[in-house]
C-alpha cells in the first residue's frame, strides 16, 4: 500500500501514513497544512512511495527522528545491506526543504497578522536580497557563517554612483527578516539557530532637525494658500505623513475638539489600522488646529471623504507634494532642506519647550511611553526655552531668601 498525506484535525499538522509489512506507521512532518507546505510534503511523499515500490524502504532513511524506529526494527528485517548501499542525510525531509520553499510557507502563515504595507516590504526584501543568495539552499544547511557572509555581502552592495548602497540601519532591517525566518525554521526542524550570537550592526540614527517657531510661522506665511491648513495641522499635531494623508472627515470631531487617528495611507494604499497599537489615539486640537480644520472643511468637506485631497477628491500623493510644494518652499525661504517628517519632530520639541507634560506629549504622538521623548527630543529643550540651569539656581535662591 502506498503512503498518503494527511493532516491532523486538532492541530492541522501534516503527516505521512503508510502500512509496511502489515504494520501501520504515521510520521508527523512538523509543518502546518498550507498550500506551500503541501508542495514540500508531496516531494517527501514521492520519495517514500518510490522506496516502498522498490522494496528498499528504510524508515531511518526518510524519518531519522521517528518515534517508530523500534516498531520498524521489530519487523525483523536485516537493514545492514540497505545501510551500506544508501547514503543518507541526517534528516532527509529537511534536506529537500529549500530556503525558498520554507520562506513562502512563512509568508503565507504570517501575512494574516501584517499590515499590507509591511507585507509588501517583507516580500521586497526577500525577493531583492534573500532569494538571490539563499534561494536554493536547504533550510537546515544554513549555518552561522552563512548568515555572516550574507551580511557582509549586503555591505558591499553599491549604488549607481559606486557608493555603498545600504547603511547599517537598512542592513539590520534586512537581517531582521532573515532572522525571523530562521528563528521559525530552528523551532520546526529542531536545528541550531544560525543567528545565535549574531548581533545587529551599530547604527547611528539620522539626526533630527526640527524647525524653530519662527521658521514654522515663516513657512505658514509663505506656503501656497491651499496648503496652509495642511502644514498647520502637520506642525501643530505631530501627525505622521500616512496619518494626515489618510485622515477622513469622519475622524474629525469638532464638538469634542479631537482628531481620531484610526487609518493611514502608505504608498497610496489605505491601511485599516494605524502603525502600532499606541498609534491609534485621539489628538487634542489646539485653537490653531481647530480653526485650520474648520477652514479646510469649507474647501474639501463636500468633495471628498478625505480632509486633505486633490481636485479629484483623492488623497494627496505625498511624494508629489514633497517634490512640488515642500522642498521648493524651503529653498525660497533659504531654510535647510529637511524631510516633511521633521514637522513631527517640531511638534514634539515645541510641546516640550512649552512645558507640556511628557506623558501627554507621548500620547499625542502615539508613543507607547515617554522613552522616545527623553532619549531623542529632550536635548532640544534647552535651545528652545533658553534654559541653562538658571531655573534651578533661582529656586535655590528663593528658598535661601525665605
């Protein structure tokens, strides 16, 4: 009787079942019943059936970690000749599962928990960097030295100008995808994790360069009239680009004076949720933001569900806005070129400078805690408030005078 492929009802794990010399065997493969896993398992099934038909089947060849080795030995067959005539890998089921095969399975199993933009990013990393170097490698043959060699290769990639194309931060993100894949493989196939002892490259975060309050008002005074409200909201709410571009009127509560951050737009695609759980938040409108949104309501409230949109009522294409509006404006004002994301940093530093509670600021920005404020933004507070320790000296003097 030929072997057949099935899946357990309780945990959906694939197994191969067959009868040999009147004894029933069931060998679990340790992988879920998915489309790609079925392809992998069928390759194994074909090998098992070929051995059964040839009459040279040996369970240890195909399932070296089987719990049924003793059961097979009880059949009483002399396997010495078979062992001498067949060269076996330590785990044949693993040797036929290539990096490409397992990665496709990993993608299928994880895409349900990812935002679409993250899924696209993962697929891009895999196709552009991982598959060209690791695609055909058996997943269980990948060793620590292979991981380090791959990371070294990433560091040698050059751009069109002959300069290093990938910074340490980008390399770390690529390696994080590889790490996640191999972490899962190490659990499923009981193999040593090739990432053991491999640390991230040191990465110096890009410096933040927020605008001063004077620069903010200069920008708002000089920008095209149809973009005044847009940049007012950006500067005084700290919203991310995807959050403000994806903002819909149904999330603007004028009565309670809050902006509900619930959806985003990433690369032109609407995301059903915000970046992280803490990103789902309510932003308190200042008077300036409230007035800006009221003015914007008159301009786009009838033509679109989006607060900020083009003449067709569709959400703004941020790259186009950045290229046509943002950078030309900074050039005209002789301001240092900075990415639009600096409007978010500006909001944080201005709030800190004004003495707002760090916990409140963290909630406005969608941070899980205040750590980001104290590690990134706090160093700008002395420059903005012109404080240099004199406040503490003043406190001591008042106490002594009393």
